[in-house]
């Protein structure tokens, strides 16, 4: 096999030397080596290998149900009804669940979730999404023709980048992304061969965006590529900040002035916890800035079924709304998505339920609201808890988790540890996280997987484990950090 | 907006002139202009516009449920149970459906379809797939580590091409595809900027593959690119042939000799109707050829939940099995699929049910077998009917529909029609199909969307409409063809 044969002489067609080099450049830390090791350790535990812990706690990924969060009853009732419409005859389901299921099925070919939908997504779901956006944005109009259903937000982001990226050498498309970033962006850019243009969030100011930093980054990029796109994640991943209205306004004015296409990743729009913080959609602020902006600035916003209070990652539901997109490009976009036929229909159905949830007076309303509120309050409580406990650890500094599902604390690492890591060819925070995993069973993602200022170190930790387990986890992190610091001082 | 502004002066960032040119080159006839017009006509009918017909009949796409085929009861019961596990307490479901649901849920994070799965797919589903492949191939071993779950077969095909395509100019990867082809291939190659290398199927010999044609095509391609991949669709789409064992053997020997990576699209593996025809998997034949081949030839085979007797397109379930893949490349493949997190979990669950269907002695077995057999016999009947009726039309010649879901008849078009089409800048068979749509409401896909020998014309028609409607459709096609021929003679 290829790996046993000297390079260049493999009898195989496809080897590490002959494969697409862009794919080789892709990195994705959220499911990287540390997570692979965690899976291995779990297997070892099952096989009876002795460890200093009995369980791996995965705080590496925003996977709410895996951490014990319960699905919203109403959503799952409707999905069951849509999957097996015989259940519509049964009396065990509330009437509003049945009527939602009937409405979705009527919109499906042959009244079946098993038919392909239109490639852009089921018509009535796109209409419901549009009405949801209008309610959310205080009446700013939304045209269902601008809404595209996707397989989770990742699918939409990659599709948009595919349209935008072209050119070679100095005219190659540059895409501005925040550092720290969610590594889907760097991975997609590597795969497409685009230029990643970094702008740094201001850790001292709770991971806010600085206009001067955007200007620096853009000026720098213009020396060697053609920067055309500015990506923002709000609320932030991995950094958990919620951007102020003023900041969003600044970003929009900047994009307009500098002729940049805006991509707003807004999948955590319901995940806002900190007092005084509020979610402002880019679309709403764009329209409030007046026609000079709302008629010209190109914006796409992404949402999904995976986060917020529902946490339905496995269904891969999502949508994107495009604003001011050239109609000729929209036709190309429709053609492009048609090649993959359609997003999975159960995910489309679920997206519909999220944007068209039970209303006051409907039989499922009370239960729905109770489930929704409980989940969001618990998350708010855990966000606070995480920040507070991490800040009690000498050498760890954690910004408030204003929103999303993650803390991204700064960790000071002793020089000796940094040296040892470098000798092993590892990023120092990878060395730290790998050691933590081996000693405590806690699985975090090193900051280097998201990008960070040189000489600073972080990890990303989700706030999703149940409160008791989260407390245990934080106590273990504290103990480990203290021990690690002592060991390498 | 861009389209109203002279080229090159658009105030927009993303226009038809600045977008990714590879995406512009993508074509996808199965959902192309003719289908868009069909959707428009349906809308016009609903709005009361008078037409010479009352209904659009869509025979353009292999979408079984949209054509009235019923889902398999057992599959949908299990999906409902997995969606809303409260139903496990109910007595309305058979025990085997419940135990399948419990098994799938146990393999999900937090016992929920809403958790992300491993990027390669749920472990136990991959194990079930491996056992299915072993049974299908008479015991040839299958390692679950070689199985990757996908979002339908399209997703797997695109992922594999992504790994394989690289280089520029004369060293750019060439990918051999059959002509006529399924346009996902040409679309993916255009998007990736690879070289499409055409080899022609032999229409005179029931769309079989000729070794001499493969040799011609490869020799030709080697003059200007680096051909590395050979794609085969068996049973064939759009051409409905089933390849003989001998033919598959020849293809494998050819690939081995010429150092080509084999991609076998085998999504129609249960759809074999013609007497004397049988499905032979490339994997099985590869292993029967002995270790000289089975240890060296690189092969990937694709399957999906969308076709066969289940026709569950909307769930986007699928898998691929890779054989003899360089372990280093496998690690890259796992990394690549991890960026998109995971295939939709309901589709994975459904794939599991397909490869692990009710067994003799289980309560659902009889119903399952009855449903499966009924669907496949109906399809066989319709395949025969389509061939027979089309061959009664002077000027239409139709090969036997040995398998898959399509007929791809040859149509003679009068010179006058060809001229008129060319004057309009249309492919002659597009002109023909568009006219048929406007006059009869029948939606077919012109052969030019799949590729065909110069000077020949075809259309692709699915055999999926219910028998009565199919008869009506065929009668209308006959009538239209005769009228069209008279009109342009």
C-alpha cells in the first residue's frame, strides 16, 4: 500500500502525493486529533483499560442533545407524524401538531418526506422563513425568493464561498474572517484555494470588532490578493461575544465603503445571555441605515436548526437569506444547488417548525414555551457559572460568555511547557489540551485550532454539559491547570 | 442592480462577471430550463390559464414518491419511533420496528437523532452496511472502516472527485465518464475544473461498454490531460442498461492495466428487470478476479436510499465503500468529511433499515416483502411497457429498459426541425422536448443534457408514473411525435 512504498513510486493512483493539495491543506480542529484520541480513550475505557478517570467528558463541540438536552416535544411529534402519516389517525397527538404535519406533507411531492423538494427548498417553508425574519426584524420585508434552505449553516456558507471565490495570484479572492474563527471558514477557504484574510477580535474588549483592525487587515490584504468578502459570526463562535448595534453599523458602513460582500453567520441568534446584550440581525441594522445601504450592500445571513434552544444538529436543517444579490447570480446559485438535488427534507420540515412554532392559544403552546425557556435559562446559568469558575483559576482569564455556547478563556502556559510542546512539534495549547484529556478525560479544543494572537493560548469549551457535570468539569480543569502550572514552573 | 448596468460597471461585488467561472460552466439538465418551464406551466394552470392539457406529467426525474409510489411501512414506522421515542411505549408498532429503533437510538449521542454522528457515519450503521455488502457479494469480506455514510450518492461522488482532482494544463486530472452520462458528473467536474473525458456507450448493443471505445477515449485524453479516474453507472442512468459480468471484468482489467481509479455508481442495484440480466457488483467481480486485482485496483462504490424499491430521495441517505485506498488518503477523507460534521442522521437511520431490513420470522417480514416485491414487479412491468409502446412509434427506437428507472429512446428529427432549433440557438432535442411540454404537458429531459453522439437525438423518460398515467403519457408522446414529424417534414 501507498504508505509503505517510497514516495513517488506507489502503485496506487490516489496517494497523499497525488491527491488534491487543497484538500491536504484543510484543517478542522473541532473534530481533529484531540477528538480522535478522545474516541480512542472511550474505547479503551470500555475495554477495561485503567485510567485516572471513568468517563470522557466531551466539551469540544456544540452538540446539545449529545450532552443530554431534550428535544422540543412539539417538533418531534410533527416529525413523527410526517414520517409515518398513519399516526394522523391516532388521538395521541395534539391538533396543532397534526395540522402542521398535514401542511408540510401537502407541500411535499406525493405527500411524502421521501420525495425530492425544489432545490431551493420547499415553497411553504421558505414562505414561513420569510415571515419569521420579518417578525424578528420588526417588519423589515423579506422575499421568500431570497431564502434558500440548506443542509445546516455549513452547507450555505460553503455554497456562498463557492460562488464568490475565483482568480489567481494577486487577483485571487480574499475572504476576511475573524480570529479566533470557527474553522469551517478556514477549511472551506483552503479547499477552494481562496486567500484567508485574518482580522483579530479584541480580547481586551470582550472579543469585540475594532474598525481600525478591519482597516489594517484589509490594507494588508490588498497588497497580495483581492479581498471581496467579510465574514462575521454573531453571537460569536468560539468566543461567545454578542456584538453591539453600533459595532454592526460600523461593519456595514465599512463593507459599503470598501466594496465587500457581507456574510453574517447568525446561527446563535437565540443564544444571548448577558444582561444588556441583545441580538441585532445584520439585515435589520442594514435596513435601519436607510436605502443608501439597504439598496446596495450585499449580505447573506445564515441560520440553522442546530443551535439556539432546539439543538437539532443531526437533522442538518438550515437556511440562508441573500440581500441585494445580482439576479443573474441568483440564477447561477439555483443552478448550483440543483446539482445536489435538495437539502434533506426532514431537516427542511424541522426548519419550518422552528420558524413557525406553536402560537398562543394553540394546544402545544404552553409546553413549547416552557421547554424553550427552561433550555435557554439553563444555558444562561451555565454561561455565568463557566465564566465565574474559570476566573477563579490563577492563570486563566475568561471573558463573559455573552452568547452562543462557548467560553474561550486565555490560559497562561509556563515557558517550560511551551518549550516541551515545541520540541514535540505541537502547538503549546494542543500539548496542554492533550495532557488534560489523558489525565482527566476532559476533551476541549486548543485555541490554535481557531487562531489566536501569537504568543497567546486558549481553549474552547462548550457550556453544554448538564450543570452537575459542568461543575465537575470546571473543578477538574481548575485542578489540572494548577497542577500543570506547578509541573512546568 | 447588476443586470441593468453595463457589464463591468456594476456597483455589486458579486456579478455574473466576477463570480467563480467554474460554477458558471456547470450544467444540470435534470433540473434545467425545461423543468423550470414545467413549474411555471403548473402555476399557470392553477391560475386558470387555458392549455391543451389539464396536468403536467413530470417524467424528468427519478422521484418515485412524487409519482405516487408508497413508502415501505416498516421503514417509516422505525423513523417515526426514532423521531419521537415516546411512541416506543405505544402498542401500535410491531416489536421488530421498536427493536430497530432502540438499536439506532442507542447508537446516537444522547439517544437522539438530533445529535451529530461521527463524520464517517454512525458506527453500527456502517457495520450493518458492511454485513449487507458481504451478503450481497456472496461472502467477499467488507471492512466497516471502508464504509462512509453520505448525503445521497451525489455527496459521495463529489467528495471522491474532490480528493482526486488536481493539476493544471496537461497534468490536470481527467475523469472518464460514459456518454450518455448522468449530469451530476459533468457538473461536478466543471465545478472542480477537471477535464471531462467522454467514452461513448454502444447504442446498437443496448448501451453496452466497448473496450475499444475505452481505449480510444483514453488515448485521446492522454494527449492533453492526465486521466486518472474511470466512472461507470450500472445499472445505467440515463440509459437503463445492465452490464454483463464479462463487461465488468473487462473494465476492471482495463483499469488495472491503465492505472485508473474506478468509481462505480451502483445506486440502481435492485432495479434489474430484463430476463437474463443480473446485477454484478464491481466489488464482487474484482475479488473474483483474484488477488492480482483485488489487492491493487482502487475502487469506490456508491449506493443510496433514493432508488431501488424504497425511492426515499428526500432523506438524502447513502453510503460509499472504498477498496484499496491509501491509508493516508483515508485519513484525509475523514478530515474532509468532518468539516461538514455529518450526513443527516435520519438519512443514516434509513440507510440502516435498507441494509438491515426485516428478516424471515420477524413480525414485519411478510408485509415488507410484499411491498418490496410489488414495487419492483410494477417497475419491471412499466419498463417493458415503455419499451414496447415507444417502439411502435415510427421514428422512435428504444433499447430494452433492462434496469434502473429510465428509457432513453433515439428519436429521428426532421431536417426542418433541426434547422429551426439551430436558428433559435437551441439543441434540436431541447426544441422537441420544449414543444412537447407546451403542447402536451409532458416533461422529459432532452438527450443533449446527458450527452449523445453527434447527429443523434434522444430524450430521457422515467418509467415511474403509475401504470395508467404512464400509458396515457406514452400515447401522448406517440401522438406528439407523429404530429411533430408531419409538421416539419
